[in-house]
């Protein structure tokens, strides 16, 4: 049969267990197998007789098993397996294995039966004057019909490295009896060749070993037709970079002759990933220029009136971004801009200016917020801003108070309409009717904007607040619903390093707000070991003093109920764009970007996370909080409860709020000056930075207390030291990316964590990505449709289809 990259491995492998094991690794086709890359390659090992062994220097040799014994140790230490092997020169060495598992010891014992012929590769050491290999690699060799006596049997001269012969045989060794054991090699030469040359090492499982993965991949590679692996890189690009042909690269990765061959092949395939992804993004960016969008030039005067009505001066960064957005929205193709800004840097003002430009030009704009609490806050804030403009309003309407709960906030001729899933039916119908009429307006909505009932016939602008809380497919729903595409502005306070943004949002124009408005004071961040009772007590006393001074305090916990199953911990409830905590709330968790540190013994159970109910009860019993009323807020609360609790927290009725991470995004209470985050060592850095930004918004001195149970020298403690040492979101994001990887920082739907990219890393490959982007631009300038590069065109199409979750393309 003809074998291609799309051939199913099940048609090439008769071993059904092997097929199932490969499928568990995501290997279903030959293409999957060839792109299941090894994570490292072993160094070449010299083949030498045992007598030439040097302590600490790797060596490989063929030998015969002379003796074997298993020594049980105490229950806590398991078993010690010892074997004596001798090569053809008669020199002997001892092999030692330790294990808690009797099954493993039995398996090794079966491979090292007396008289068995094996090839050993390992690093020699000395123990009690004897040459010893601890946990060496063993390859068993198929036995010959009858053993031949050789050196090392009685009558030879003693070797200075000969171990104590605790089980020597005075007779010739008996032939190895046939068994069910499958031998690793048919000959010594074959086995030595395998252990001596550089060998790829794959991520394996209990179902399939790295050796068997390698064996399978090599079988598929050998079965491929000569021309079944076409090159993707254009010849000019490949030659300029000195890269291998794709077929050569696959062969060198999975069966390298030297480590240099392996590195060159990996470099080729890594660049190929960068080039294909950047070609897709550049092409997508160019394609947007062919799409018709609303020209909003007429809204410029209204934006200037808005800026003039503000009670403060814009920062230089805000002014520059507003100018960029204004210019973008005056074009006939859709704006695509990502706005990053520190917590409190004034992104909302930029968004309002953009929405007023759309409304002032006679169109509609929608801002989509991730929670009802945040949507209501935005509606109230924007309503007041718009009302102060007096845009076309009569003398009685310029100062109209917003009425967010009714679903519509009158402000002259530019109404601000609130639309949430938790609204009463009548208010929701009125809001939908206003929007459907095509009236120029500003809509503030939750996920309700993605429903089929939301119809805005003259939608000119979509603003996505906290873009990481939404799936790209959701926000693209709004853009594809209309014949004339709306402009797009996505905002985030979760800082994304520039290299990551360039890689995953390469089809968007990028803007940063790095200045904080005047009056904001730095937040003092303090890491508090939970076991330090004295410091904990002083912290609570400090919080009481700030509350008595009229300020507010957040207490953040990861879990809702104390009885929740700890096995459900982890995962981000926001992934997939279904709102904060969906999927986790049912198990007692709100949206949380949990990250259990990899250091330490994985078998050591971590203490259960603190819960809202537990901490609320503990705080209520503290003498420091006597006479105060505490409130709780979680993702399980209904929208009416959330609104009431936040209102009572803001007005001081309940000055201490014990909550989950539902308060992470956008909650704005200027009086809040303290935040306490329990189990801070289990959060990601960017999320801690977001939570910390909930305080210090009113110009007062503010504090963030990070309660930790991490060991002093652990990776978790290092992460907390990062957040304690800086308020720079970009620096924190860079550290978070280095510690955790793109998938965790950006979310799988944004980072390509589930994409076809397997070798590219946004930190170490930043320069490679920039070079690939420049090369992609040159290729597309010469051949925009890739008519002369059919293989590249196909790879770009496959990449776009397979990575549609995070490519914000039209």
C-alpha cells in the first residue's frame, strides 16, 4: 500500500495495544508520529572493554551475567538488586538497582538471568573497591544455541576490579532458557550501535516506553514513499537560512548520526513552525484590508468634547492610544487593536472615546465585560461620563443620573444600554428592542451579547474587556454576524510579554498604557507565612485600623466551601470563554489560575486550599474584627446577590468582603485599601497582580498581603518574591511566562497550548519569530496568494484551521 503522512498508524501496526498506546499520546497518523518530537537526545557513548572504564565517564560494553541476587531491605527502602557481569576479556563489574516496587525488581531479574548476554551502558563508579554501575541501561541479546566458555571462568587470572564472587559458578554457565521475554537486539553489534549513537528520548507513559515510541516512528518513517514528505519552506528561505529539507530534518530528529545533526534538524523544524505561523498571521492581517468597515470619521468632534469634559488630564499614553484608535476607525477596513494596560492605567477612558466616536458617527458600539458586576459598573461609569458631555442634549438631560438597573441610561442623544443575562425579562426586552432599532448607542453587555437574540444592525465597534476571559470564537461571532464588519478593540490588564503578543496576536495592532494616572500610590506587597501567628495577628490588627478609618478590605480564597474535593483543584474557570468559574463553580471553585509548584516530592500531598466559608467563620471569631459585619461573595451567588453585596461593601455596610477570585477583574471600590490573598503560593503571578490591583484605586496608601504555606526555597516562594519585588506588570508577565509557559499564562485558547505548534517557545525563540515574520512578509509581498508555493499555502491553511481558537482572523 502507498503510505503518506495522512496514513493511519493503525493500518501499519498489527499490535493493537501499541496502537492504543500511541493514540493516548495523540499519535493517530504518520504525520502525528513524525511530529511527536523527542525532548532530548543522548550523548554518544563510547564502546570499550570494562578494563578501560574511568570513574564518571560513560561507557558501553557487551557482557555475560555471572551472578544475580536480590536483597530485601526494610519496608521503607524496598529492594536492592545486584548482578555481576563479565566481558570477553574476563574483567567483571557489578550492576546495582534499587526500587520500592517488587514488580520492577522481578522484571530486571528476568532480564539479568545468569548466563544472559547483555549490552550495558552507564556511568561507572567505585564502591568498596569494586567497579559498579548504578541503574545502567540494559539491552538483552538473543541467546546463541550453546554458550562458549571464555575468559572470566575459573582458571583465569583475578582482575583487580573483580567484585566479591558471592555467587560464582565453578561450572560453565548453563544456556539461557527460552522465555516470554522479548530480546532487545539480535546481536551484540546491533545493541552496541543502539546504545552508542545519540538516541532520541521521548515523553513516554506506563503504556509505552521511549524505546518503543522510537521503534514505531522509525517503522513509519521507513515505510513512507520517497516523495511523501514535501518541503514547506520556500527554496529561497531554506537556502538563506541554511535549513534542511523537511524529509532530512525528520530523519535527523528521529535517527540522528550525531548530536549536531539532531540540533540542526530541530532548528529547521522550529523555524518551519515560526515561518508557517507568521505567514498565517501576516496573511490574515493583509486580508482584513479587503473587508468593508464603517468609517467613523464624523465622530471625532464628540471625542474631543468628551476629553474636554473629563475632570483630569489624560496621560500621554492615553492620548496617543486614542489618536491611534481614532485614525484606525476612520479607515474603510476594520480596526484590529489589542490594548494592554496596567490595572488602573485608564483603559476604560480609551474605550469610551472609541465608542463615542462610533456613536457620534451615527453607529452603535458594544463593550463586552466578563461579569455582570463589572458590566453594571461600566454602565454606571460610562453613563456618567456621557451625561457630562451633554451630547446634543437639552438643558434638562445633560445631568441625568444613570439608571443601570433599568437596562437603559439616558444621556442626551447617546443612550447607554445595559444588557446582561441576569436582567429581568421586561428590562431585557426593552434593551434588546433599543439595540435592534439601530439607534446610535453604547451597549454594555455580558456574554448576552453573543446570544442570537442580540441584534445590532448598525454595529460599528466591538470592545472586549479582559480578552483572556473570552474564547476567540465568541468575539468573532459578533464580527461575522454583519455584512459590514465592526472595528475591534480588545483590552487586557493581564500583561502579555511582547514576544507572546507578537506570536499569538500578530494580526492585531498592539498598544500599551504604561503610565498610571496621577494620585495612584504604589501598593505595598507583603508575603506572610501562614504559620507565623504573630505576623498574622498584626496584619489583622492593621486591617481593622484601616477599616476604622473608613476604608475597605478584600479577603480572597480559592475555594467556596471547605468540604469541596481537593482533587478538583486547578484549571482556569475562564478558559473557553464561558465566564468566570463556569465548570469549576459546580465543584466549589471560582475562576482561578492555579499553579501547583513542580518542586519537591510529587507524592507529598499539598494542604487543602482555604475556602470562603472557612475563612469567613475564622475572621468573624477574631477579636480584631469584633463588632464588624463581614460579607461573602462567590461565583455561586446569583446576580442580584452579587449586586447587593458589592453595593453594601462600597457604602461601608460590610467593610470586609471575603470572596473568591470573582472580584479579580474590574471591581472598582475606591475605598478598598487592603487585600489578603490566602494560598497565594498556589496562584499564577499574573493573577496575583490582577487581584492586587483591586486596591489603591482611591489615592490612599494600600497593602496586599500574600498568605503562603510554601517552603522558603521552593519555586512557589520564588514566584511570590517576584510579585513582592515589583509592580511592573510586564516584568511580572515575563517571569510568569518563563516559570509556567505560554499555555498557562495566556490560556490554551490564546496561546496555542492545544495548537499544532510543538517546538516554538515565545521566550527563547523571540528573535527567531521576528526573523520568520520578516521572511514571511517578503514572501507574501512577492506572492500574496502563495500561488508558487503550494506546499506552504497548504500548511498555512492547515495551521489556520487547526489553530482557529486563537487566531483572531476574519
